[in-house]
């Protein structure tokens, strides 16, 4: 199937409002594994002593999720999709310094609803 150009709709719902799902193309995902550098781990460890948000890790997770979504969208386009429905995240720790984040869903072809 030819690769689609233009924006890809990404939604956590099965039926996006204002759209009709014409075809489900199959599962699609984007995987990213990231590690925080030694300096970031030291700063985060010091912050954890005081309590509250660890902004270094928050930024790492936000950036990793964005990167996983970008990869998922690339894979959906390669399948000929213009949408990903039922998108979810999953994450796990790999060792003490690495985090794996997966964005996944169903690649689909959608069209604006006539109504």
C-alpha cells in the first residue's frame, strides 16, 4: 500500500468523533529505550531526598513518549494509514537506568463523517 502524506490522527478512542473508520490495517507501535546520564541520575537522586517532582525524569519520560508516538506514526504511514485508533502507552524499567516506552494502537484509514 502507498505511503500516506499529511497529518495522522492519533486518538485513544475506537471511533474518533467526526470520523468514520473505513479500514483497520492492523497493529502498529513505536518503541524507544532511553537512559538518563550519570549527571542526571545524581541530580535526580539529590532532588528525591527533598521530595516532590523529579523534573529530570519527568522531562525524560515526556520526551521518550513523544519519540515513541513519532515512531508509531511513521510505521502507520508506512502501512498506508491516516490514523491510529485505540492508542496506548506501555513502559517498563530495564535495569536501574533505562526505561522502555511503547506507543501502540491500531493503524486505520478514516474519513470525515458526512453528518
